[in-house]
C-alpha cells in the first residue's frame, strides 16, 4: 500500500505491479474481454505505455517510447495515486473522475475505449487498493 | 403464506401532466403525514425501499415513492414517438404537484435526492405554502459539470454500463457492496437517453442561482443533507446554497455519497431520523395550535 506522501518512484513501482494483480482477477479480465487498446496511464510526469489485449495487460513500459502511439491517456499526480490506493480513500480522492474534477488528473485523447470500459479502468487502476479493509 | 412479504404496496395512478394522462407507478406504506420521495436522475423509486419499509416511520408517515414518467414502471406517455426525452424545471414541478394532487395528499412533505433535491428547492421557491416540509438530499442551486453527458446515449457505447460506471464513483467506499450493486443496477436498467434527459434539467434548465433567496423557511421548513463523498453535489455546493436561504438546515452526512437512501440505508437512517422526528414534532404543535 502507498502512503499519500510517498515519492514518485514508489508510485511507479506500484503501477508496475498492476498487470500481475490483474492476472489474478479473472472476473475483471472477463469484463475487459472485448478490449484491445494502447493507452498511457500513470503519474503525470512518468506515465507508462500500457498494451491491453482481451482485457489483460500484456505490456507496461515506462514512457517515453520512440514513436509509440496511444488512444487515450489518464495521468494523475503522485499524491492522487497514493490517495486513490488508500483502503478507504478520502472524499474527492476516491474516483478517477473525482480526481479529474479536482484537477489532480488529466484525461486526454480518444476517450472511446475509456468510456466503453469505464468501470473496468476504474477497477484495474484500483487494484493496488487493499481489499476488505475499508474502515466502517 | 410462509415467505417474508414486505409492507409496501405498489399501484398505478393516472395523472394529467401537460394536458396528457400519464400512468404513474408508486409504492406506499404507512399512515399519517404524507411523505413523497423523489428518486435520482436515471433511476426509479426502488431507491426508497428501505425507508418505505421502515417500521418506526411508517407509523407516523404515509411514505410514498413514485417513478417519474420514462422511469421504472412509469412508461412514457402515449403521445411519445421516440423524440429525445428532456426533463425541464416546469415539467418536473408540474409532475410533482400533479402527482400529489391526484392522490389528494393534504400538505405533504417532499424529500428528493439529486435532481429530486434540486426540484425541492424550486418547490420551496414557488410553492412553499403547499408543503409541510421540504427535504433536499444532495441538493444545490447549481453544480459544476464533471463529464460530457453526450456519452450517456450513443449507439457505440452501452448506455447501461456507462451510466452505472459514471455514477459508481459517487458512492462512498464504506457503503456495503450489496447496496452499491443494487444502486447501480437501476442505472443499468434505465431506458436509452433517460438519464441524459434528466440531466438536461440538472445541467441546463434548472440553474437556480439567484432565485433561492426567495425561499421563506418560516412558511415551509427546509432541510438539506449531503453526503461527504458526493463529488457531483459537494457539501460545499450545499453549504453555498444554504448560505442564501435564511433558516435552512444543513447536515453533511459522513460515509455517504450521492445515493444515501439506497447505497447505505442504515447509515442514512442515522441522519434522516432526527429530521423526520422534527417534522412529526412540528406537525403535532401545528395541530395543537389549530385546536386552540
């Protein structure tokens, strides 16, 4: 789990672990079964090129990569990712679009794959959040 | 009969709205002060099922939840031929007044959530004397938009999936999974373009900024309650709205989002119970006053 004040490097490390977390979430992969997409995800200044095939992340490589294309990008501040991954994120830090509304994240490019699979992306990007530990 | 049967019953009432009869579905339970509950945009009256079944409040209130036309079990009117559905302030106001009139409800309480909360403010502005009390959940005179509503109704995006996925973020992380799923299910079942059409009222037609200072809470008490996780209508939106209304009561509800009555009924009850008890108390005082 990340803390809100952890540096970018730790955020990047957590991000790099998302593909293997997704591999252990078959229901989530099934929801993305129709999705093949190149996107740019991660911290604002150091995002990753992410290749998704049939709902699985088959490649996650730090940007920049020479002349690689992407359809959409969702990038957020390091603080935003650390907050988003808390067991019970604070109000306003608990949703990808809450983060764009508070200007802690930017959404760019062709949004069609993101919007057709919005819950998928919310859940994939929440995978580092500890499960079953939400304080009542 | 061995199964558990819930106490509310559902019926249809024929209501004239804009010169045309509409067949409106409603559920009710209890006896006493009429309490009419308004669902959020793109959903239906099922959101209120826990309050409808409340053993304590059904003793003092006739709790009623109806589905707006185009929602739940209230079909579009016979004249509808597939044109784009758009809810307006005038039509929504007329619908609430016509429904209360069709059931001949004597000075009801109206509690609405989200678009229902916004219309409650309009009722307070223009029709306060017709109501005993007004309760706005997730209510404000205006909110800043946070997505483009054209995504809600287009042939190449599944409407049910995208509507539910958009509003899922408005539910508090602490809300029980089963209640979260039930809340989202209604969004997955909504008719094409209905959520978007409701938001026409919310985003375009129903901006009440500059009008709320006309609300007189001495004529009709106004209670505003907003969940801390609602980033669509934020607690600050509600506070800003209330700052213009002398005597409005504001409560920020912890561990709740945009759908308090359905996303976490138990937590919501902690906040709505004192409001309902207050209304019971005030009604008793008024009644005594009438006898003097």
